């Protein structure tokens, strides 16, 4: 969902204009010299030179807890692998962290003719077929330098040269011991995206040594029928909910309890568990497996709010009125015992009258829906961004083969839990601000100016308007989404709205949450799978005096800008890896089910061709220019369409087209399509 806005009066001095001047999190820089303090200075290559360029200082060491591509730590500025230091005119790919007065750059890779690595499948005869979508050239390997790799095995190769054409020369530096079938898809993503996937022995030992947390000095919530509601395949249950109707001083209302696993009781600052969790940043959910942030002894064990088992929790009690407005909240550390492990489908079936629940659980769920309706009134009042995009669901059998692929069902029960979690997150942010505790906000800026201009041009091609110069609010986007349902191809407005939004990030500087229409927001409800939430838990425990016999401020000494950048990076990295794996499984499905003619909807238009989402499976494919009906096409970028000069054929975002598959490579997640007429 879209996230965060500056206030209306920041349009000229900040807001989206300021956001447009920010540098991207990863970019190419060129060294310009050395400061009087000995700092290596650089500038962005190809950046906007309007005004004074931001100051970029190249770090002389890696950020704590962040590995290089091969997992080795850096050895100095400009020499992450021990090579010569960077000098004026040298270029490097860097990851930027915003700091006072400019940016600090961590070198990811020096851009020269030095070696880089690539993942691929060795044929046993001196050739490696790459697994990446953008890696189209085979690698040549001297069979005498194949590292003992067997034919058909996944290998890591180091490129020895950079030819402009033809195969690249390489030598094998690592064999992964995997056949290139569906069971390897997530492993390919883990390697290609540099995801930490193996816990340290020390972290595993700490997790295995965990025991039940003492209940003294904790509130006893075990008699309250808190329930968890999750997906059918979930194993880590980190939130439980409860509600009851009450009469407040303002009239009828609700008392809520959102109880979250007390991960901070098990993962302490400076421990091996904490180091591994910080390095990962979050859990990664692939189609066939999970790469957890915490070892299973905790994520699926002591920290998981399993039914009929006592578990430590950090609970927030929230009082709301009948219209969902928050009246008060308080946090406490407690011990709870989940009354039931429910699924979204199970709760929805009960809600629809198609299934039964035990009387006590049915009463508890009935109250949850009552509180949900009140909270939804508040969400409607503040005009949260109303996006309802389809989500792909892929099911596998025991052998890792795709058995079905399609659209995931959406239930009111999903929204119920999401709404409760948003309320808890808001309460956490308010409590931390009041306690004057530093923490990471979850912010979402208003749409950047360039994206907003492109969006305005696109909807104009559909006969819709977004006025210039007005104070932009989520309600305006919601109005356009609703209005677009009355025009042809209007369903693509929702996609365009999503693409116009800024990206939500973690930062200690609050600018609000545009998509949710909130002035303050943070992530509190998922400490099993997000390190940001664990940091918020520690801040609450310290700021509200909930430490008990434990040590004090667990967040002392943290560079909040740095860790916010780290966690924003790891979140994007995980999302990209998850998409790659889905693409591979979807490609495998279509390779095994050649259905002849398909239909799909154009989701993107470029000068090189069209991106298309296939009806039914939601698989993403690409139609290169050579597979369009014969003509010479020009790109009409404002209207997001290709226009044929001779036959006047037009292909634009939202068009439903007939397709045939021309090439399907599951290993690379590639699906090349042709438009047929």
C-alpha cells in the first residue's frame, strides 16, 4: 500500500520537491578528490546537476553487519576486495546512506575490468548457461578449470574478461551441489540476491538454549480468549487479538488487546542471535521455503503464539469509540495462552455462515468484527489509499512441482487483522514519541513530482483529470479509481496509481504515512520476521519502564539513519528475490502446460516492447518488438502506448491481447510472448 506524506504546507519547501532531489539508494559515483580531513569525496554519475550537488563521502569500511557480494568484509575505502584504492576519476557502484550534510557511500563494486561472478548451469563440456534474466551470454570455461563441477550442476563462475560480443571467459569458483530443477529456484535467488541463509553456530546455540520466560513481573493474560488469525500454511504466529464492547465516557466503544510475541525477551542486544537477525533484516517468504530472520527454535517455537501454550508477549490495550477513534492506549509485558489458531478462510467461512466455530471462539470472533467495523469507519474518514490489486498464489506438491497457479482469495478477515495491526502500530509510534524515545518510523512520502506528472498524462489519455497545483490527498486517488471504473480500460488506473507512489522506508525522521493518511506510524506487530519491529519493542520496553530485571536501553548507541537504510535495503532485496522465485515457478508451469493461445493484459510499455500479465495465472511475460504485428512502432510515453506508423495499430497499458508463448526458460524465470491477431 502507498505510504507517507509531508504536510500540505511543505509543497514548496519540502514534500515531493525535496524527495525529487534525493539520491537513489544505489547508484554509480565518480571520485572527485580528497577533503582536508582525508575523506574520499565523490559525485553521482549521470545525476541532476541543477544546483549544488549533494556531498558524498566514501566510507572507509563496510556498514556493520552488511556483507559484500561474496560475504567478505571490506578492507578499506575503494578496495572492498583488497585491490588498489580509488583515485580521482575512478567509478564505483555504491549504496548510499543519508546523513547530515549529504550521503555516506558504501562500495558495492568497483566499476572496472576486474572480475565479477555469475550463477549458472555447467554443461560439463566447458560452457555455463546463466540463470539471470539479464545475463544472456554463455560463459566459456576451460574444462581443466571446472572445479570438479558435474554436468547439469549449478555453479558460481568468476568472469575473467569483458568482451563486447560472444561468450565470456570464466572459471568456476564454487559448486552448489544442486540440479537446476524447481527445488533450486529459491537457492538461485538466495545466491543471486546475496541473502544470508545460514545461521551462525553461536546463534543456533543461543536459540536451542532458550527456555520459557519467567512470568513474574508480567501481566497474566492467559484467561483472555486471544486468538491468532493467519494463513493456512503459516508457522510463525506473532500476533493475537481480542476485543469487547464497552461504554466509554464518550459513549459506546470497544476495548482491544493486540498481543505480540515478546521477541526482545529472547533476542538481546549484542548476542549472536541479534547479530544474525540484524544482518538478515527480515524473513524472506519464497514459494517453496522460508528464510527466517530467527532460527526455528524461536520463530516456530518459543516466540510463536501457539494455541494452548503459555507465551511471553508485549501487549497493547487500546480504547476506541464507536467511530474507531483512538481514545487511549497502554503497553504491558505479559504472558498469554492463545485460545485458538484460526485461518483467514476459516474465519471468513464462519462470517459468511458456511462454517461453525466453538461457542467461545465464535463469540470472540464476533467481537473482533464489531471492533473492526468501528476501526474501518476511522480508516474511511481519513481516506486511506484504496488499492485492491490481485495477488498471485502458487501451490506446490511434495516434489516441488506446481499443482496450481492463480489469484489468491481475499477476505474481510485479511482486512480485519490488517486494521488491528495498523491500530497497534499507531499506538506504538504515539507512545514512543511521548516517551521521547528514538525509533524507526515507517514513512511513505507523497508521490514524486516526475511520477505524478507521468500519472497525470496517462489518465488524461483516458479522459480523466488530476488537477495541477491542488493539495494532493489519497482521496483524490480514490476518486479517480472509482471514476475509472466507468470508462474503458479504467481498471489500469489502479495499476498506474500504485506505480505513481513513493516507496515506503524506515527512517528516524517522521514525514507521516501518505497511503494510510497517518501523521505517525511505525512497525511493531511482526518482530519474529522484521528487525525494525524488534527495535521498536526494545524502545517501548526502555521508554515505558517495562524492562523489569532485564538491562536498560537495548537500542543505545544505534545510528538510526544507518540502520533505517540497511533495513529498507534488505526489505527491497527480499521483495525482489521473492518475485524472481515466483517468476521461475510461473515459467515452469507454462512450460509444462503449453495451452496454445492465451490472453493477457498489457501492464507496461517500453520502446523495446510490452510487458504483459497473463490472465488466470498472473504470470508476467515480455513481448519484444519482433513479436508484435509487423509495423514500425513509436513510443507515445505520456499515453503509455506503442503506435504503429503504417497500420496504425495501438497497444497501450490495459489492453487485453491474444498471446502465444515463443520462449519459456524456467531457470531464468523468462517468458517471451508474441501477440497474435
